């Protein structure tokens, strides 16, 4: 009988990325959670719609790689709080699109500079070549993951 493979978490990329993501997201969350009573999912919805207005909830979920149910709940909370607006797409009346309300835009405009400053502090210990390499590697991992996902689809 073969011994089970040992899962060395310190060298298991999905684990390391998840832990790092949780740490970074938690640190940034302190900027907006108390002041605006926003959770991480709600902030991500605001951030995406601040950059890409007029997306459907499904498109927000796709851009963030977050669970559709979690995005739907966050959208419902943000709509109820008056931080989002839902409209019908002018080109396709069956499709509803989301955009930031004036209150949502105010939150985005206040939090975004803090998020950028946090990123600047986080990356300050790296020289420009290391930062460029980091983002190239992240882009490459994203490409590889998308390819692996496509390869796993049944024909």
C-alpha cells in the first residue's frame, strides 16, 4: 500500500495565495469596515463597479471570481443601503446593470486612495523590477489557471 502524499502547506501555492489574500484583504478592510459598515465582498463589488460601471451581478462575480450567491447578497445589501443603483440595460431590456449611486461613489472616492496607499506601503520593500516581475507572474498564473479550467471542461 502506498503512503498518502504529504501536503506541505508552506509550499502549496493555493494555500499560500489564500492566506496572503486573507491577510491583505483583512488589513485593507479596516479602512472601510468600521467607517462604512462594509464587508470585504461589499467593498469588492463597490471597487469593481467604481472601475467598470454598468455590469450585471453575474459579471461582477465573474470579474472578482467570487461566489455568485455572495455577490448577490452583497448587491442586495448595497441596493438596500442606497449605495448602488440597478437599471435596465439600454441595449438589452432583459438585462439589469448595476452602478454606484452618489453615496456609493462617495465611498469609493474615499476608500480608493487608502487602498492605493496601502498597496504602495506593501510593495515599498520591492524594487521596481521585483514589482514588475510579481505582476507578470500573477498574470501568468491567472492565464495558466484559466487554461487548466478550460482543459477540465467536458467536450
